């Protein structure tokens, strides 16, 4: 909750020609809140990346008039007790979220009959005039003041972690990525949007006739290389072979089944295995949690044993560092926060913590077993008298098995409104596993994570070559 003090300016006190100005940024959550109220849920307005430059919101009317002008008139001048009666406004542009917006109102005329005041209004961002016109209000005639008024924080949508991911990729060289069997609209258009943003150079691997038919139906021009294959299994095998040879730096799943692609990836003879066990990580931006969190493994390893969990943890730590978390805090989840010999997950948690103490897992701070509430809530941890750097502040959540992880990730998405990106780690190249349910933001976020991992791999290889 944010608290503020508000006092009005009465009809008699309002001065003609004296401007009142407020400058502050408009946030993405405010845009989404206003869109919900107005019913404006066009993806063009709400999906950074759906069409044009990210963070440009083409709903200046809803956000500007309602959030900015109304806020200034109802809170500052005239302030509490004001009734807005009429608006005559012109809307001329888009508001870029996160950048300062200046809102100014100037009393133009006063009419004692009805205590009416006409204000000249202007909203601008930099040199761009966004909103201009007049608003007529009924001004209060008696003094009204409120102290410590609580305003709830808007948490409809996250902390723009996806926007930050995309921002970090600006200026990076595109990653050559094999798009495996892009034979439907979603699996073709997503990579093409990523290519348009300069994240990847796609190589389309699949039946050429089917790929071109999808492109024709969606009215897109295919200007990228196509490696034609007969069917989905051949698409997976060909793409994996290209990654083995260094022809591509990453893979992205298209419209084939995950098992088909991963079967080719984990093949002992022709796959992309390394000394590290392959695992999956969800990068999740949860509105009610103050930091981005990695949930692992929720897609690859069904019932991981202790050695496999070592690799899953190390993969996640390495990923978190690539994403800018220098020393990630790893919470090893179980149903309880104490070691119980009858609960195998708690034994693994204790062993993993000791292995980290002995340098067998590096780069992060581990704690476990921790129940989910103790991992993400400082208050819950204090109630249980758990005092560690990890409890209540986890950057990584290591789940006991795939079923638990998959349910946790989907609950966070569908019940807590989390945005998510997904990446497969531990192979020779990063792999994006998309879902048909992924939206534009999620697909772009996954590609952005893949690009950052690929660039980190490039940098590491360059360092080895210099030695």
C-alpha cells in the first residue's frame, strides 16, 4: 500500500491562468488496469511485441484522460470534492511506459452558477503532445483534507521482466537458430517475430511445402533459409545434426511433439548430450513476488535422483547468472522444512546443501528442505524460525520431481498471473520448448533467454580459445 495526504483548493481559491503540473511515468500495470476497466483488451494495446516497438501503448485515451488528468483534478486541483462534468479532449499519440509524462491543468474560466471551472489541459511526453483540450468540473466550496490515504499497489501484471530481457538483447548479434518443424501458424510466426526484432536468424527445418503453405495463409514473406525434410522425426534429427556440426547455435521447437525433438536431442550416438544432465527451467515473473524466479525441473526429468538434481541445480545457477543474478539463492522444495527419513525429497535436500558446502555445486547459496511458503515468504520463514539468506528470498525453486514442478509452474501462470519463459539447459546448445498456449510475450521471452544463453556460451568459448 502507498499512503498520501490530499487537500483541495476551493472554488474561491482557484486562480485563473495559474498552471498546476505533475510529472511522473506511466507504468505497464496502470495501462492494463485501465484497459480492464474500459474493456480495451486489444492485444495491440496490451502485448508488447504483438506488433510494434515494445512498451509503446496505443491507448493514450484511456490511460491519459482517466489516469493522469482525472488523478490531477481529483487529488490536486481542485482536489477532493471535485466532480468532473465534461471533457473535450484530443488524443494524438502513444504513451511510452516507464518514461516521464507531464500533465498540466490551467484554470481558464470560472462560473459562480454551479461553481463551474473550465480547465485547459495538456499531457505531453518529451516534446510530443499527447492530449490537449478542456475539462469542466464542479469545484468544491468547502475545505476537504485527507491524511494517510492508502492506495493499493497495482499488481495485475509483473515487474516487466520480459521487457528487461528483451532490452538486454538489444545490440547483440542475432543467434542462428533451427526452427524444428514450423508447420502451423504459431510455430512459424513466433520465430519470424523474433527474427524481426533481431534476436535470431531462423533456419526453418521441415517439409518445405507445408511451411510455405502456412506462410501463404498468413500472408508472410519467407526470406529465410529452409532445410526441407519429409516428416517431423526427420526434422528433429536434421536440426540436431546441424547443432552438432555448429551450423546453428540453438534449437526452437515447432509443431512437432516434444518427445520427438527431445528423443533426437538425448540420443547417445547422435544427440546433443554433454557431461551435464539435460534439464528444463521456467523463468517466471510473478506479480506478487518481488523478483524473477526460476522453477526447475518441470519438463524433462520425471523422477530425478540425487546426481541428476546436482546437474539440475547447477544448470539453474548458471542460467540465473547469465540473467544477471550474481549469487542466486536456491530453495530446495519439499512438503516440510525438516529432514524426515521417510520423505526422500528432504534427504536429497540435505545432501545437496552439504554438497554445495563441499564445492560440488558452485555459484549459488542453497538451503533445504524448505516448504514452498518458507521459500518465498519471509514472514512464513520467521514464523517457523527459519533464519537463512534463502528462506523468503529464493531466486531458484528446485522441485522434487517433474509432476510437482509442472503443477507449480502452471498454478503460477494460471492462478497467480505469472508470465513465463522456458529453456532447456545442459545440452550442447540452448533449446526453446514452446507450447501452443504460449502468447507473444512468452514466446519472445523464451527466445530472449535462449539468445542470452547462446551469447554467454560464445563468450566462454572465446575465453577458452584465448588461453
